[in-house]
C-alpha cells in the first residue's frame, strides 16, 4: 500500500528500480526540489545547442557509444509520456487546465517546426525511410495476424466489436472533424486571396 504523500498508482517494493527510488527521495527533499525548480526556470535553448556540440565533438567515440542507447531512451520516454497522460486524469480539471495553458504558451512552436528539416539529411544518410518502412510493415503484419487470429476464434468478431460502438458518438466525432476541416480549408483559401 502506498504511504502518506505517495502519488496515485505509484509502486513500491523490489519491482521499483533504483532510479525511481532515488527520484522519490529527491522529490521528498525540499532543498533538492528548490535546486531543480531554479535550474528548470533557467533552461536556455541556446545553451542546449552548445551542450550538444560539446557532447558530440569533445569525445566522438564516447558520444557514439552513448547514442547507441537512444532506442532505449526513446522507449523510456514513450512509457513516461503514456503514464503521464494516465496520471493527469487524477488532477482537478481547473488546476490541470491552468498548467496546460501556461505550458502551451511557453512552448517554442517555431523551433518544433524546424525539427524535421534539422534531422532530414541525417535520417536520409542512415536509411531512415527504409527502416521506418520496415517497422511499419512489421506493425501491419502484426495487426493482420491479430485480425486473422480473432476471426479464427470468433467468426463474428467484427459484428461483436461494432455492436459495442456508439454510432451516434462516431457520427458526432465525424461531424466535428468535418467542421474543423472545413474551417481550416476556408481559412487557408482566405489567406491565399489576402496575399
């Protein structure tokens, strides 16, 4: 059972990794949290760019070795984001909306839009398209296998699935998407004539 002050759904015991236990103790130490908050507020995108240059070119062999763990880091980040989404349901609506609006206003959307262009040449060099196509093909194969298995176990599986679908909700969602698409199209056409 979680003790006082523990977060909803937090795990204890041997299944919790050493890093999680250390993080829990840091969060419970006010002095450490003050240091983290202070440094988080001082994060500077320009210093991040310089940090990447130092990391890559001071010791290329060490940098390449660390970059070999990138897939594990991505998987960790995906799991982190998924759990963050689940845990956010435990926050009061008003408080959550306030923080989300504040964070959204401070995100550098222009910088995010430059990410594909920045990674494009490197990804083309390492054959990312082929690798992505292979991964997508495996995902399609896996999904197809699941459908075949479901059909072999229950020939009426599609009817059973659709029987659980709320047609009115699907229709409302479709209309909402159509309205949004129409507004976007109208806005795009208007901008073309304004120019």
